[in-house]
C-alpha cells in the first residue's frame, strides 16, 4: 500500500472517480496542481484504489476561539475493488497525517453516518431547513437602505457580517479570501452564484444572501447558500428581499441554526425539517480539550473514562481541570475510578455543543458516578447550538 498526494499524472483518474462516486465533480479547470496537492490517493501495487481530499481549515470553537481543523472530502474507492477495507486504511493514513501536523479536529460530510461512526466520527451539528412560497414572506417590510451585488471586492464586508452574526457558535468555518471566492461565490463547477448585501442608511452592511436558482418540477426555486443577518431589522430585510421575487419563483429554501426560532417570526410558518450536517472526530482528546474555550468564570475539576475503539491513545482515564477559561488534561492510572464514563463519539457531541451532558446522561449515553461532575460538565460545555452553512 502506498499513500501519497496526487499529482498531475493522477488528474484524470481522480476526476473520473469523483464523477463516478458522486455523479458530479469538480470542473476539470479547477483541479489544477495546487488543488491536486490537497488530494491523497491510496495505491495497491501501483494501482489507484481510493482517494480523499484534505482541506486545511480553521473552525470557530465559540467564545472567541478558533482552531485548525482537517476537512475531508471526495472520499471514494474504485468500484471494482470496494468493500476490501481500502477506505479505512486511507482514513487511518489521513488521520495520522493530521495528528502529526498538530491538528486535533477532523470534520466531514458523510454519505452514510454509520460508516464513519464505526471509526469514531459523530454527527456534530444539526440545521433547520426552511422552505416556502415567497408569498409567505410578505409580512416583512423594506427599511431604508439599499441592496448591493456581491463580488470579490465585497469579500471583506461579507466576512465581517458572517463572523459577527455567527459568533459564539461551534463549527463555523473561518473563511479566507480564496474560500469565499472559490467555494461561496461560485459552485463546485465554477459557475457564479447570485449574491447581495443589504446596507443601511449609514452604509453599514448588516445582512447578505448568496443563492442560486434551481428549476424543479414544482417551479423555479431560490436555494440560499448563505442567509446571514446581524440583527432583527437586517433579518427582516432578507425576508422582504425574498418576497420581492414572488412573480419569478415558486419557493425559497434556506438553512438556519437549530436553536434559531425562525418560524416564530412568520404569521404562517414555513415548512421546516431538521437535518444532520457535518460529522466530527477528535483526533487527540487531551489536546482538543486544552484548546477548548471554556467559560472564563468556571473553575473545578472532574475525571472521566473514555472509550475509543479506533485511536488507542484517546482511550483511558483522564482528569480535566478548569480555570480562567482553559482546561488542563492529565492522564490517570489505568483502571482508576472516575466521575464520568463515555464514548469518544459522545464526547465529540458534547464538545460541539450538539448534545448537553445532562441529556446524554438521561438517555444513557453517559454514565455518571459523581453528580457534581455532571453539573460541572453541563456548565463547561454550555453555549449556542453549532452551525455551518459550508460544504466540502
């Protein structure tokens, strides 16, 4: 087995596999040498058998902190050699590469949650998907200000709105200029999306939306890539903007954090569905916890025993001491009695704030030996629901 970055000599094989596996793929013009360098291939006696792409990203942890994160995409194996464990080997190499680089978090979007769950990834966020006819948006009235089309020159303004509106949430990508230009303002095939910023009378950008038109059997739909606002008035401008398309489209689709009470703003609610999104893997549990931004006013300690069937160094008993917003982790002796016992996947969901510790205990996902430790964990992992509108 040979694990290595792909080169221009592997380009056609990579494009063909991605098209076969996902029924869509990158535009050939976008898979240049720099993009190929993000891909890793697995070769068996020289034969190309599987690939994935590693995105070097940063992700918001909440409470003003962010951390490096490896995003995995385009995970696929050749059809004639499937179900032989090649993807697991490929994932193992990628995880080892990230750990060696000091990256403690790895995120992906699953084709099947149970497949990645067996290797320790866990769903780390859910989103609410809304859709409805533009007539449902009529109650929102336009305020003084103006809409400005987006382009590469507006990226700093877009980024400022995006960061401020989603501050405090886990899972929001820290987007650089290239990510905005290549992943947000255009689609995977290099086609530009539509986008507009709403600026108030003082000229301050307070909301934006980026979207595409999608033709379906029920009519033309606006599908929002991003719909972001800094405050209630700015949010109302987004909805009023959508209402203005009533004669052009049949439906509007957008996504919002799971804890955002969007339908309480509408006289008649939109259709709403809860959907799982990214999965996360903690690659180095002690290091990930020590990078986590705990509430600054919180102090105390609790011990826990962690089960991790795939990364042996994560398994064992640990002591987490909290002070001044930071955590210090030390390993305890094997077999030591601890306050809490849980699986690495459950810890991941506490870390992302998808799951509350008390809820985990109530549903048997976390075993409690000391009630005070559960109360401390509840405070330690408090915060807004996780969210991301990105995809890779």
